[in-house]
C-alpha cells in the first residue's frame, strides 16, 4: 500500500519544525504532505528548510476543511491508497502514526478515527470546557441521527481510504468540516473504526477566529451545517456501512 501523511498548517512557526521532524521520524514508509493554509508568520520560510516533505500552499487562508479536501485530492492524483491526517499544533502524537498505518494495512475499515475519550489514557492538559462540551453534544447528535457509536467526532488524527474520500465530494471549508464528513461517510456506506489516542492540550488560548470564538455561535453553526447535510442526505440512497471500536 502507498501511504500519505497530510499535515494542515496555519501560522504554526512555533511548532512546525519539531512536529514535522517527529512525523518524518515515525512514518518512514509514508510520504509527507504539508498543506500551508496561507500562513502569514514565518511558517513558509521554515517549511522551505525541511527536507523530505511536499508543500501545497494556499495563497490565502481558506480554512481547515479546505486543507483536508486538498490533501485528499492530492492523494487521489498521486495514487495513494491511504491518507493519515495529523495536526501540527502538538495536540497529536506522531509516535502513534505507525498504529494507524498498521490498522490501515488490515483493510478492515475505510476510516480509522482517533478518539481522545474512548479509553482513559494519560492526559497532557485539558481543553477549555466549552470545547469539550461542544464535542460531547455534537458527538451525541451525530450518533443519534446517524446510528453511530463515536466517542470523539472532532479528532483530526485519522486514517482515510483515499478512494472512499474521492466519492464523498466534500465541500465544507471551515472547522465544521466533521459535520459534513460524518453525514456523507455514513450515506456512502463507509466502514468506521475508532482508535484511542492521548488527549493533549497545551495551549488553552488557541482560538478559532471570528464568530466561532463564541461557543454558542460555534455550536449553532455546527448544528446548522449538520442538519443541512442530513436533509440533503435523506434525498440520496444510503448504503449501510459498519462501525467498530478498536483498542
């Protein structure tokens, strides 16, 4: 199998060199793509000094979801079988990448989704209360409406079967990307597993930007997009997939 590790980046000059160094160390059998989402700090210059990576750069900030969409498209064009996505803000452990690769090689699921809540692993910090509450509420909404059993609907540490991603025709550019992603994955009949990862949150001051920094507006935005996608999906034929938790 051919693997791609995709790293969405926006203004991560503090972390990008160390995080990418660790990713390269723990994924020698995979290629590494960085999607720089229009960074305005020193991130582009730092990326130019790092060997062993491919960089796709947006001229302006287009959103976290668009970075993932472009990573999937890149993987499709270059015939990668799987895309492992991992964030660059030190909230994910690159040392866990081999576990996702091993799970992908078993060929038992289309999506292997990291979960920070399915097992009590050692933590490194805690997210702000509003983020944990919104994650919990939206995960409940997703499970109830899509007949899933997710424990963490927002974790960006995932392995995705490239061919399956091409079929979803994803369009959501922003942080509400998971709302569209889960609805379309279920309606496409994709099989889903969760895999435990550590909860790491070292910077409680990180923000979304704009109106999404208001928790109530952020929750409403997520709900609006989710139910819009759900109504759209009800007009399409559904292929029933499967969900399984993995340890």
